[in-house]
C-alpha cells in the first residue's frame, strides 16, 4: 500500500482532499464544508444537537479497530443520540486531531467509514476542523437533527404505569470487547499465534460496527407511537434505566428473563464464564434504544419483533428493581462500562 | 486552595456540578444540557454551525494560559466564526477530555471562563460530553448561530472593485506568544527569575483573551451593510486573504501602510527585532474580521474607527499583491502561524 504523508497536503489541502466528493443530501443543508460555518435552513421544525468526543486509548484501541469501522462508528454513536430524541438526523460536523503517524491513506479509510454512515443514515457532513495532535487520534462529532414541534422525547418524562422497552439485544458489544482484549493480550505475548475470532463475529461486530436504530424511529413514526421517554444505551442498561428514573422521578421493575440477549452473545459470555445478564446490565456500547410507552400502545409494539417489553414504571419510592429468573428482587446499581474495565 | 478529585463526582455528577447554574438566554434554546441532545427552535431563520478542536500542546500551553482565559477563548474562537458568517451566535456545545491531573477547582476555573464568554456574547451552553483523556486537555466547541435568509456572508463572494477591510489591529497575538514563549524558556532555565511581562499587557491580552467582533457585526446591522465576503483572521492576514481570493476567484492589492497595527504591538515587535507587518501578515489568532464591501458602502465605513480599508479586489489574473511602504510590490504568500513557529 502506498503511503502519502499528511504534510504533502497541508491543512486546507487535506480537508479538500477528504471532503471534495461530498454531495449534500438534505434540502436543509444550504452550505457545507469550506467556510467559517455551515448553514442550515428550517421549515418550522426544531433542531436537535448532540456531540461526542472520542479519544484513542480511552474510547477505542487502534490495534484492533479498523479505521473505516471507527469512522462509521463515530457517526453512528451521534446519530443514535438524535434518534433517541425521536428526531431525524440531518447533518454532522466532524473534527479530528491526528499525529503524523497517520498517512493520508489511513485518513481516507477513516473518512470512507464516515461517508458510509452518512449515506446509511441520510446525514450530510457539513463542516469540521482538522488539526495535529501530539499523541493519539481525537475525534469530535456534533450531530444535528430535526423534529416536528412537540414531538421531541426526553429522558425526564416517563410516568408510572408506562411499559419499559428496549430494541434489539444487549450485552454483545461488551463481550466483543472481552474477546478483542484477550486476543490482543495473547498476540502481544506470543505474536506467532493468530487471533481466533472466527466464531465471535456477532459480538465483535456489535462492538466495532454498531448500528443506530433508524428502523425503530421509523416504526414509531409509521405507527404513530410517541414514547413517553427515551435514551440510547451507551453505558449499559442499569445505568440508563437509573438515569431515566432519576430524571423522570419514578422507579421501575424489570424482569431478567425479559432482557433480550442473543444466543451468540450468551454462548460467547459462557466461554468467559460470565453472566450474560451482567453484560447486558453493566456492559455498554450496544446503542440500542431504551424507552417507555403508555400501556395503550402495547398492542402496536407486538408488530415489531425487534422490541422487547422488559418491565414497567412504578413510583419513585419503590426504586429501580430487577426480578431475577430465580424469583429474587435486587436493586439495580449502575456499575457501567468503566467500572467493568477497571 | 482546596483540591477536589474529579473521581469524587463521577461523570454525570461532574457535568451536573459544572452546568447546574446555566440559565438559557435565547428563546430558541428549548432544551439544554442533560438529555441525548439539545433542542433548538426556529422562526424562519437559517442556522449557522461552526466547530473547533483545541488540543493542549498544539493550540495552547497551560504553563502560561490561565484556565479561565482558556475557557473564555474556547468560546470566543467559535463565536468569531459565527460573526464571520454575518450571523448572531445563539448556542454552543462544549466537550472536554481531561486527565486526572485536573482538579474539580481547575475545571471550575475553565467553566467560569466559558460562562463569562457565553454571557458576553449572549450564547447558551446547551450540551456536550465530558470524558477522560490519557494525556493533555482536549476541548471541542461547536457554535450555532442564526441569520435571516439571504444575509449569510461567505468567503467565496468577493467581487472585483470591492474594498478590502479589516477590523481592529493585527499581529498583537503573535507577538504576545513570542513574549510568553521567551519567558517560559527563561523560567525553565532559571526558575528564580520572575517573568517580566509588565509592559506587554496589550499583546499578551491579545493572545490570551481575544475578543470576537460582535461590535462590527452590530455596526453592519445598524448601518445596513452586508459585506460581499467575510472571514475571521485566525491564521494571519496573508493566509486569509489568499483564501478569500481563491474561493472568490479574484485577486487583491493591499497597502502595507494601511494595515492596522497598534503602537503597543509595534514597540513589542521591535524588542524582538521583527517586522510588525510580518507579524500581521503571518502571525495569527487575532480573531479580527477580514471582509470586502462594495465601494458604495465606503462612506458608511468612515463612521467606524475600528475598521480599516487596506486595499481592493482585482481580477484573479493579477494575483494577490502587497504594496510596501518603500513602493515595491510583492506577491502575498501564506506562511501562516505554523510556518512561523517551526
């Protein structure tokens, strides 16, 4: 593979090289990359804004994260926040800090992932900043979305009696991380051993190539469902549930047996001799949607196999509880992703 | 001074602690910090978006940059981009990556600077992300602004015959940097020597506490001036002029004697035995506005002492030229900030 040094382009040249093929997809994107700021038009809608900072060594490990996947995921995690507001993602800005160890070809891989996600979710890359970093790769994405007035769904509006639901399945991304960390360790100790990840494509895909739940957002729209509260699951189910309970001043009861976990994730978890439920509760990065709906909307939900009802909302005084398969009740605690790793 | 470890708060606790006193100033800021995304309302206006990434060791040096000033400047550099589009800044998001060397008190200083700038420029902090960094302080700000349809001013629309103008004075920030770098070097070599910066408050202030030209934006509005092109000067006058020329497919002639440089900056430059004009052309971080106007608007400009007409726009074939005080003509070249430092 050829290697072009970034210095051959200079900052403006590099931005131009990486953004020259952008075709704006949204009518609201009036002006994109190349000026002091981008311009967005509105038609009586509200704009939703979300931002994330991703830092090498903290949020990702380049020894097992392909740059194209990283670019894709950088967009997905922000777009996921927009869907979690019940809004349509429309634009992103992307800033990167890069050290000279990156070649132009490596950056092209990263941007190809960014563009793949932009196409999949219908968002326009409209601006950003490119600068040098002394150490490590730094990525900052801000996503904008639009929503009709009064259709935004917040975290703070769950009500007693509502059903607690999640999309897809949980815990897979965390188990994928365990595999990649294990194989990295083995490789560092004995480089001649090839990584054995063949049977773990599902969980590794969950970590490296997460999807934002555009389909669930569209299902809501088609079936005229407006969740009473919603957020995306980036830190594990427990932490997010507690967050909704705190913000909404309610409690909840969830059932262990109702938490959706794929067969692939279960098998993989057992190889590590860890409990798949613990991975769903305290792992993270699944980017599924956690939401509450009114009981009246229950019938509509049964149309969608990608949605699981896992419990219900109770009064704040009752706290947040999980009923285990064995019939016990435990208070939910937020260990989160970080606690797991330390 | 007391020192509170960040770990005492946890991520959500820290965000809450640093953002709990925010009072939203703009009617369009419907929902601020605390959900997956913020929500902005519109009334038939266009939204302008700009973003910047600031990295310790690349964009700032904490050994001589007070954190409060850094917080203030982080907002100003983005707000400046919004004014450079002829738009009113309305909201910002702020993401920071911090290592454990920072105390909560240090972060409070930083946020106090952020809030001071938010108040001065009337913008609301509506969201962000806080995460750990293995090394160095990382700041990402995205600013949003609004503008009436058809009043956005781009870089690409200067026309032959227009007058080239700049606000304020140039070169000061770069000279301020020279002083601070010199004193840092002296201090590292002989720590007992106290820094001698007393007479250089102007140029040091230009670097550490730049202002965005809200007043110029308001002057345009009051006097019904819409520049034909505009950008803010972050990389030095030469680089920015060449940028407008390239984007607008024009050339320009500017006069060295017309470039505004303060007496304080001149005196300071002579101490370093460097040419103040070179500092204005190739230094940076002055955050003044560079713009072009139609000749018909010239009379209106004379009302404002903060605006200097430095030249005029010519056809692309004539290139970009500076006429020196000695009567010579030189092609403008973009050395920029980085070239100066290396």
